[in-house]
C-alpha cells in the first residue's frame, strides 16, 4: 500500500465511530465505512457471520434486522464481543450476543417488527478476522408484516439513504444469484446513489442454488452489470445447515471446494469466497479511509470552530449559582429593552428583508391602514343626500323653509363625526396587536428560561393593556371635543357663501397638476387564458388616470384608464390562486377595460393591496359601500326625483358644507391619532422608567430561582453541545494519532528508456591476491570522476552489465539528448586527449 502503519486506520476510525455514537451523532457523521444493503433473505447476515466464524446474528422469517448494526471486527489474540451500550462487559458466548442484539432492538423498536435508525454498535475481537467495519442495514421489503406501518418500504428506504448517500460510504451490494440481477434491490439503490459505480462492491450469494445448467460467470467477471470495484461470489450455509448447527469453518471449506470444482468458476477460484471478500474489504476500506481522511479532518475542524464560541459560555456554567442568575436576569431584561426599542425605532442590527416588522408595521397602520379605514367610513353620496333632505324637512316641519337651516348642517356633521370612533378604536387595536407581537418576537431569546419569558411577556402585556385603556379614553375625548363645538370659522371651511362654488374650486384644484401618486408591479388577473392569461405590468397611478406599461422603463404604454367614476371592491381569491385581488369598476356601469366590466388587479400580499388602496384614495377612487344597492331596492330615494328645486339647492349647499367640514375633521384626526398613540402608549413603553418598573415587577413576582430555572430543552442542548465539542476534540486527536503513526514512503520514480554503453579504458584490473576474484579499481580519472559524480547527482543509476568484455566498464545509462551529448564529448576527450 506504500504506507507503514495503515493497518491501524480501521481501528482508529472505529474509535471515531464510538466517540460520535456515544452522543447519538453516529448516523449524521460522514465517516468512512461499508454499508451492507440487500433485499430480505439475500444472505447479508450469513456473509457477516462467515467473517466472524460464529453464529451471532438474529435469524427468522420476515424482517429480522430492524436497526442498523455497526459491526467492528478487530484482529486480536482473544475472542469476545463488546457492545457500546454495555461498556466493560465482555460477551464470550456468542449466543448471548444474539440475545443482546434482539433485546436491544426490542427496547427501541418494540417487539412488533418496527424499525429504527438508531444503530447498535458491536465490536468483535477474534484471531480469525481482519480489521473491518461494516454497517448491517435492514433488508428491503415490499409488504408490511405484523404491526408494521403501511409505509414500511419507504421507512426502510429512507433509513438506507441516510447511510448510502454519503460520499464516504462504500456500498456492499448483496444480491442472490438465484434471482434476476436486473431486479436486485441492492444494485438498484446502489445505482441510484452511485451511478458511476465508484463506491459499490458487488457480492453474489447463493451460487450453489442456481438452476442446473446456469451460472453467474458473466456477472462475476464484471461483464453483465459492470462495477468499478467488481463482484465477488460467496457460498453461505443453507437453512438446513444452519438448523443442523453446521460449523462455519466446515462451511468455508465446502465453499472453497465448490469454487475449485465448478467448471464455470474454477479459473477464478482464488478471487472468490468469504476469506477473499474479507481481505478485499479490508484493503478497500483501508485505502478509502486513507483517501477520505484529509477531507474528514477539515470537516471536523470547521464543525469545531462553529460551536467553539457557544461552548465557551457553557464550560464554566453553574446552573445553581445565585450570582450568575442575578447577572443573567439583569442582562435578559436589558437585552429585551434594547431589542424592543430597536424594533420600534427601526435601528436594529438584524434587519428583516422579507416582511415589515415592529415600528414599520405600526407606521403602515398610521399612514395607510388608518386613512383607508377613515375613507371607508365616509358617506355614501345617495345616502348622505337622503339624510340631508330628511333633516331639512324635519327642521322646517309643517312650514316650507325659505333658507337653508344651520341645524341640518350640524346634525349631519355630528352624525358623521361619531362614525369616526370605530376606525379610531380599530387603529388603537391594530397598534396594540403589533406591540404584543413585537414583545413576543423580542422574548424569543429568553426561550432558555421559560418562566422568565412567560413572566416578562405577562408583565409587559399587562402594561400595554393598561396604556390601551388610557389611549382609548383619550381618543374618545378627541372625538367628543370635535362634537362639542362646530368651528365654522376655520380657515379651511368654505362657509355658506362659498358652498355653491365648491364644484368650481374642486375642478381648479384638479387642474392644478396631474402628480404621480404611486408606481409598482401589479398583475391583471381577469384576462382570459385564450388572450394570454394573467400578466404582470408596471402601473403608474396619477391624480387623473391609471396607466400600465410593459416594464418599468415606461416606454411601451399598454393602456391609460381615467380614474373618474371609478371605485374599488374586494375580490375573493381563486381556488388555485395565492395572490390577493381587488377590482376597479365604473359607477355608471360602463366597461372599465376593453370588454371587461371590472379590472381585477392582484398583489402578492395583503399589505400590498392595502397600500395600493390607500394610494387610490389619494387619487379620489373610493371603496364600494356595502349595502348601497339595498337602499335603492326599498325605493327610499324615489323622493329625490320629486324634490323641488329649492330643496335640491339646499341639499346641495349642506352637502358641500358637510364635505368641507368633514375634510377638516379627518385631517385633524389623521394628525392627532398617531401623536396620541405614540405619547400615551409607545413612548411610555419604550421609556427607561418602564425598564425599572419591569425589573421591580420581576423581583416582586416570586422566587428568583424559579424565575431563572433553565428549560429542559436548553439543559439538553447544553449537554449535547458539550458532548459534541468533546467528541470533535477527541476525533481530531484520533486523526492526529493516525497522521503521526502512519509513515509514508515515496512512490518509486517512473521507469525511463535505457541503453547499454560500454566506455573502454576507464577502469583497469586491480592487483589481487591468489585465489581472489578479479576486482576493478578506479585510477585518477579526472573527467571520468566528474562524469560519475554528475550522473550520481542527477539521480541516475550505474549498473554493471555481466556480458561486457574484460577491461571495459559497462554502464546502464539513461540517454536523453543532453546526457548523450555530454557522454560523446567526454569519450572524445579521453580517446584523443592530445587533440583537444
């Protein structure tokens, strides 16, 4: 193998497996190993027992191997077995080993043929084995047996995949020869995860059970279904031999005789059989470990670095130290206060790029959701005119009024102002919801102390609820203040004299400019499939129209829609659609776009829909009022068509006055609501005094030890992290042992073309004593010595040729172009010294 000490690689990797199996991480680590896969009754267990030379694996019908068995074979002078879960106990009776495997399997999986991916680690010491590590996996099955779940086939497949998909895992694919190899479960799964066949070693069992006149020669010669690592045939004991307690050594002798005597296999008998398979697996696993060791070391080092900082906090951790608990409590409260403030103020270290959170969501409530809720509460035109006409008529009573009554204006305005209470309270509720959600987000870091987290959430939420009552009272006070006095001298109020000029002023205001309100991507949802289906366009909303373009460069305009007489309505999502939809329609029942009565627009989220609706409000496109059609059905507006001209003028005057005054009220409320909520609620919660109050409440709530009691999950995580840390350190030390105990020898240099060259006269026979063989001595050669030294320096060999004539020095010299030139030059100087 070119390495001395390589025989220690497999035992050292066994130590790695034990180190990680002890912390339950064995299946998750990509250690070099051999996984044995195959269908039920393919002969996997018999192959492993032949390796050991003992009967020690459970047997029976149906699924017998129900947990992975990590079998570590160690060459030793004594023979016994050891389980990782029974450390220190040696099993010299292998019948006890079988019973222990069955008991340990039932302990985890139950006795009803269930399976589990948790491995059993068994180490067998024996003088009859070579160092080898294999993982015996459950046999693949199709039909559930006993109380097995219906998806047992997929459960076993998933378990196999946990092992065979790892690049460092060699696959020992066991297939019986008496069934079609094209249907082999083992080869099928090996081909799936190792399509090039670089990690797969084929084993063909039951060669003695093939039909007469048939053989597996083409498969074993790697011709039929070729694998890079080839196939090895074995002959196991039959069920009759097992029941008759046939000795495994006798079975191995019978196996050897079978291959030597069979005409199809005798020419390759030395490459067949269980001993050869064991030897090949030992060599291939050793080489595989050598090849994968550098990558494994790098992976372990990166894992160690990734957890080192967290483990540093746990090394000197004392859960019952009162000083630590007090310090931790202060740190947690301070951290919560800092996180809460950052989420509200928007200066957090970790910025969410997927959705709005904290203060950004509250800001959206203030400036998008709340204005939209106000507009939704705005008056419906027909209903408002009907209420105004009733009010005027009721004020005049039996008389016919000549002038527009002030009381009608005041009555209608107060009624409209009272309607503002609902969206204002809803705004407070939405802010409360966001604050509580922000509190929960900030307390996630306290999950290791569940009692502290629960108590902190309770205290802060209670404080928020207390502020909620004061805030809502203040909001109601704002509405009551608006109701207390109608300031008709407000500078923005048009007054009675200008009420008739309202329409002309609005037209002038509209002509002042067609400013852009919003731009963005929207999907037109109701285009038929025959016309291309739903498409996404770049929309531009201005004060006068809605235009859409092919893309955001705004070069190719698709359509321009005036916003006059448009309204909004919500549309339910389709069965297959995940988008949120709203629609634009014309109040005069005209087509909005081509042949469509309404234009359905879709967004990815409800937040985008709300934002677009708020933008449409700024353009004067209001939402549809639910129930407006019902008012038309009862005929209550029939009198509108029979109003006398004087009443109609009075209604129009009051209508314009109400519109003007409500615009002032809405503007005031939109300005005061965020200020009120910020002052009475948010700023109060974020203030430093709240931190002190929170600490005081926490100290007074009860036992500090209970408050700072660590969660079971956190304690388990800490223990697992420490175990993982120590296991990684041990693994790296083990790999260090491998590096220091393994000495590499250089690979021999490649053979180069050589020629024989005899140089005459370079050496003369030396004087010898009587009876001695002739020896050659070298005189003072000068150039010859330099030539020899030079050739030795460049690493070439001088080899004496036995057939050279006496008196000549035969040299075996690689004659490249440069050396050939140098030798020719030296020969000329030696032969013709006087002519140089």
